[in-house]
C-alpha cells in the first residue's frame, strides 16, 4: 500500500480530512484519465452479442480502467477503512461508499454547505493577523466549499478580501478601487498589494515606536532622522541588559509623534534596532508613569493631572517583538524574543506611540 501511495504522492486515507484527500485523488485520477470512470462508472450493454468488435474493445478498455481505478482506491485507504469498500466491484461504487460515509448524504452535504457559506460571509481579518495569515484561512474555507460542490470564482475571492479587512487598510483599498479594474483584478495581485502596504505600515510604525524599558538608564534610538537637535561630538559606550556594549554616536532631542513634545538627552546608537524609552530617566525629570490593564499613561512633570502620552495597544506587540534590538558587529541582529527570560521582563509590554498636549 505505502509504495503505491508514495509513487502517486497521495496520503493514505485513515478517516480524517476526507475533503482534502478526495481533492488529491480526483486530481490524480484526472492526470491518469480515470476520473470519468470513477465519477460515471462503466455502463454495460444489456446484450453485448450485437456489439461490434470495436465496441467490445472499447468496453473492455473501460472495464480495465475501472479495475485500475478501483485498485488505486483500495490501495490508498488504511487497513481499518478497507473493509468498508472491500465488497465494491467498481471504482464508482467504492468512491460513492467513501463519499457518503465521510462527506455525508446529499442532505447532510447541503447543510454543511450552508454552514460553510455562512462562515465565508462572516469571516473577517483579526487585528493580530497578517494578510498572508488571513488569506490562508480564506483559501482553506474556499477549498472546503469547492469540495462540497460550490463554485467560487476568483472575483468573489477578491471582493471578499476587499470588504473583510479592517479600517487600517482603508488607504490601500481605496487606492485599489480607484485605480484598478476589480472585475479583472487577480487574487494574487490583490494579496501582493495588501501585503506590501502592510509591510510598509509596520516599518513606519516601527520607526515611531518606543519600547518603555524599566531597565534602560537612558533614552536611546537608532533613527538619526528623528532628532531635532543632535550633538555628534558626544561619544561613549553603553552596556545593554545582556552585557553587550554598543557605541553611542551622539546625543540630542527627539519629538515623539508631535513637534511640541520633546524628549531631551536621547542617545543616538546606529547599531540599535529598537527605540528605547527609559522609565528611570523620565522619573528623574519628575514625570509619572501609570501602568494598568492594556495601557500606560505618562503625566506631566509639573501638572500631575496633565496626560502627555498614551501607549500603543498590545495587538501589534507580537509583530514588534520580532524586530531586532541591536545589531552585533554589523552582521547578526538580536531580537527581544532572543533575550533571556529575566531580561525580557525589563521590557514592558507596552509601546509608546502617541503623545498629546
């Protein structure tokens, strides 16, 4: 059994994931010009005595193909499944037995199809999902619908993706709708455009993102363009939490998402790959930081009731954690996820991304 299954690259059916197995088998039978035999079977004439030699030859050829297809089906089912089809005398009969038992009767398939249709219509991307992750789920559901006989044209795929993404994709969706012909747009082109936009957006968020670090003695950034003033004559070394030493190439003032709220004494470290916001440095200057639930609020150093900054929601945190913290010898980057457990704890699970008056 296993040698033939390996030869035709179809897994042994053991009672699980019948829909996927059936799709693979159908493709294989089509490649061997056997699917028509499996689907329609072989019709035997009531009286073959009047058939011509050519007709008898065609019939014998169909019967041989039927036996071949039946053998393939018998070969790629597990031993505990085989008794169910052992009495089948044709490929169509064996195929129908498996279909009825594992995909259900016509009534059951209609009910299942209705459920899948409802799931497809209600499916929406989650804030924590990437476009690739979401589209993989959509395609899986579409494949299940097709396995139950539903015709899903590519246009419907495109429309589904456009209407089910969240508001953060509105700029690119609007651009696509205004500049592309939706009726001819392929799903590959759409996913590519959404994915490219998503990556640009995450990169932009990364530049404006500051991790609130309770262990850092100073504010630090790798983004030279963020400085409003920068003294590049200031040179020193800084030891990070894992004892790795990085070079400081300057110090100055940075505006976080607003030109009126300035952070002073920020160190410029080119080999750093994440902006670090020092809790200690803010407290030294009299600011108050309040952590609670899914937020962190920073209050003014003079007016303790004046909220000057809020944190970014945690939904994007998992993607940001994969970003490098620093770059070692311009070769290997180290991310937050690679830091030791006790070190990770000094990185608060909040991201400062907005400042207010």
